[in-house]
C-alpha cells in the first residue's frame, strides 16, 4: 500500500476534514451481515471510524490495521483497550498480513485505490477469511468522484483510482470469493463476496493425501487415519459431511 506518509501528515485533522456520511457508512457495515460473535478484520481502519458500528453487533474480536502509525495512535486514543477490550490495533501493510483462515468478516473501506498490487491485496484478504466468511471492499462515493478527489491531491495519493467493478469481480472469483452483492453508481462503489469451500478433482485430492502422508513420515509421527482425515478436512475447508 502507498500513501502512508500522506496519512501520517494529515492525521490531526482527519476526522474533521474527511467525514463520511454516517448513513452511508452504516449501510456499508450492514452489508457485512453481522450476527454477533464474529472475528472481524478492519483493513486500513484509519482513526477507527467503523469500530463503534462493529461493536454494536457484539463481535468476538476486532483487529484494526493501518499502514499509518499516526492513524493507529489516534485510533487507540479514541478507543482505549480499557473500554474496548475486544479491539486490537496494529500498524501493518495489507501485504504483510498473515492471518490465514482466522476471520469471519474482512472490511476494506475507503482504501482500495491505494493498494499498488490490487490482485495480491484481494488474495491476502480472501486468505484471511474462514470458509463462508465475507469480504467487503467499499467506498461511500463513486469511483469517478474518488479519482477526481485524488487527482487534486499532491504527493503519495495522486492518481490512485479504483478498478472497473467487473475487474474487481474477477479478482474476487479468482480468489475463491463468490460475489453476492455489488454496487457501482453515483453514491457507492462496493463489492461483497463470500468465501466458498474448495473443490478438488480426484487427482488433486490424491496429491494432498500423499503430501500429508509424507509430512507425517518426515515428522516421525505414527500415522493414524483419523489424524490424516482431520488434516485433509482442514485443507478442503469441509466438515466431512
């Protein structure tokens, strides 16, 4: 992701100068279909604008990340751990996130234009999801408005733009995400996808079986069929039914 120095420099005035329409933000969060008890990953949280809306649904945990250290510091001031024990803040680039299969929901709001390798970013966010989990990439504005706004800036964010919605859809599909909702109009640019369980051919399943068998041998473990089946189910993302 690029633009960290821009955001570090503008943190102090960010909440005042970059306010989103609260109704639009709530609409975006509602599309995550939160039921309660989810583990949530908030990519590019900024100063944590989405945290209160997530907390309304009583999640199990919230990991809020941002590449800007100053943004995270501001978010931690607004939502201290003593009052928000389920929230963890972390300074990190999206490309450095290694949380495979941990989250029920992944949100990326108002940040996607700044990802240099958008396909890789979608892949990492998809990998972070549990099976049947939901990824949402969203902006409370049109892609044309976003492009126009970034064209007026200087420095790190100049020229940052959103892909055509069809291109984003392909990125979702190529990373095992079934698109369940999209919107690309004068008010929003957003896409919501659900992570589908993997499907394998007989040859692929055989290769997985042999790989797991070799790993058991290499680790000097006794080979119990129940352990092997468990590992295969984890690979396949199924419960065996």
